[in-house]
C-alpha cells in the first residue's frame, strides 16, 4: 500500500499537470497556425525581394509565385534573370561594407579619416543597392498585370475561403 500524499504535494502535482497541459495546448495552436500559413504567402513583397536576390529557385520562400497569375509568374522569372545577379551583388556589397564598419568599431578605431572613408564606402554601396532595387521595381511596375502588381503590395494575401 502506498503512503498518503500530503496536500501540498497533491496541489503541486495538479498545478504541474495544468501547466503542462497549457504549454502543450499553446504549442499545438502555434504548430497548427504555422502549417496553415504554408499554403499561401504571408508577405508577397518581402518574399519577392528575397526571391530576386536569391540564387536558388527552389527555396521554400518562393511559393509566392504559385499565387501569382500565370503571365506574372513568367514575367517575375524573367525579371529575376535580368535584375537578380546585380541586385544580389549590390546587397552583398552593402552588407560587407556595414560589416567592415562594425569591425572598425569593434577594434576601437576612432580615427575620423578611416571612419569617414568606411562610411562613404557603405553609403555608396547602399546607394547602388537602392539603384538596383529601383530599376527592378520600375520594371515590375511596367511589366506585371494590375492584379499581380497589386498582389505584391499586400501585407498578406487574402485567406482562401
């Protein structure tokens, strides 16, 4: 026969069980919501920009293309071929110059000439990235259908009924 459990231990076990059930329920809801969003793009514009900069067309974030009208999908693929490499290179250079500036700061460099040169280099790289992005967006504005163009501007595409 087992020894009687004190009231304190009993309440601790009940509280622990309640907490575990709450956490399991919370995780299950998050899991269900996460997987429900996989069949539609949550942020078409951001996914499009990542797609344009990426080198791999099979990345999971490229599923936004499945929700675009057929003619727009083909246009976006051709625009990626046209602008993608330059956009990715400009973004990489902008990131590298920011990292170089961060390394200077981490090394304690305070010389105004060195910092000014690094800041100018970062600014030029960022301007090049902006120029490439602007060229892409102007081509998108001229090439996509009205529906496709408006879709890219949505924060979220409408949920399917």
